[in-house]
């Protein structure tokens, strides 16, 4: 594509990334493309190897073994997800095209296999959707942070939910076991994914400081997990990322349906108790923190 009225305007080429939806197709200028040569083929191969290595590095044990078998399928694989464009993530971006025109770049998964995987559509109440938008604006636009440690951490919310929902399930039954396993899975998913896909760039320094305190083994935060420190503002981000996360596991349709049911109950419970679990005011971290983020310190 070229603007005939602009003599300085070069050609643009439409690039399609294999394994990605067409909505991610990109128009790129000529200088971003490389000729189809042996040298550039080797470069593309090396980029893919680096991408695969980064993906393996970001893939943790997603769930306890019992959870994999009962709820998340018998062979749950490591999961990854693409976060918001404004979030800072170690997940690699697809490589640039290597040919002119509509170029397909080899992806991690075969596109047809990915499409066949069962989808997870979690019910997110409107109140929680509004909170997600407000959360994004406060962090990315107003340069504010949710206080950590939270007055009502995720672990407290999950324990309260388990106590509430557990009264409707017969002790020792399969339903009771599934509830316990889902709670354990959510905790582990959050602890594994927070620093990888759930944070905005402005929050990363705060995360490093919190993680350092936890790992030191000293002080008031010793022995705690990220679920004990962060609030439900961040748990909401995990909920909306779950469809992508689950899409990268080998769950069957029955397991997907059950997981969707359990997570939807959890979001409904949270949506009715926003004032209790999502009421912490965001704070300005101070000029030193903001300057450090800008300089990459």
C-alpha cells in the first residue's frame, strides 16, 4: 500500500503472525522487513529459538497435581498469556516478517490446533469491569499504585469465599474437593503469573521491592506469598487473563465447563462485595519512585 500523493511515502506491507488472530495483522514500512536470504533465515531461526527459550522460562508449574487431574485436565501444560499492551511482560512479541507482502511467521502452536481448543468464557460482572478500567487509568494515567500489602489480600478473599461456598457442598464430596483444588490453583496461578503478565510497567519497581522482602526471609513479610500481599485489584487481572491461560493447557470440554462454572461463581461473589475487598485507595508513590521508573532504575 502506498499513498500516491506522498512521494516520500514508501510501501507498507501487511504481516500476519501465524497462530495469532487476524486482528493482530500489522502494516509495516519497508525498512522493517528483511529480504528472504539465507542470512536472514538464520536470523529468524535464532529469534524463534530465543522466543521459545523465553517462553519455557516463563512457564511454571501451573497447578497442583490433583487439580490438574480433576479440574484442569489430566495433562495440563505450562501456560502463558498476552497481557495488556500497557503491561510490562517478559512474554516475547512475535518476530517481524522476513518477506514482502502478507508474511506468515512460524508460531509456537499450530493455528488449527489452537482454534480447536475449548474456550473459557468467564462471567465478569459489570461492577468488576468498571473497576478494571479504573484500575488501568489510576496506574497508567495517574501514576498511582494500589497499596501493598493490601488490607484485604487475595488470600483473605479466597479463604472467605471457600468458607462461604463450602457450606453448600457436602464435606468429602467431589464438589468439595473441586472447590478446594480450584482455590489452590488460583493461588498458584497468581503467584506464578503476577510478575510475568499481570503488572503494568509503573508497578514493576513496587513488585521487585515486595518480592525482595518476601525472598529475604526476614521482617514482617517473611514466609508470605504474593497472594498474602496483593489485593483483589490484581486478582481481577488474572480472571480476565484466564481464557488465554487455559487455552494453552490440554483441558477437555468437561473440565473447561466446570472451571468456567467455578470461576464465574467466584467473580459473582466478589462483584457483590466490592466495598469489602476492593476499597483500598490508590496512592502516589512519590517523586523518587516515579523518576526511577522513567530512568529504568
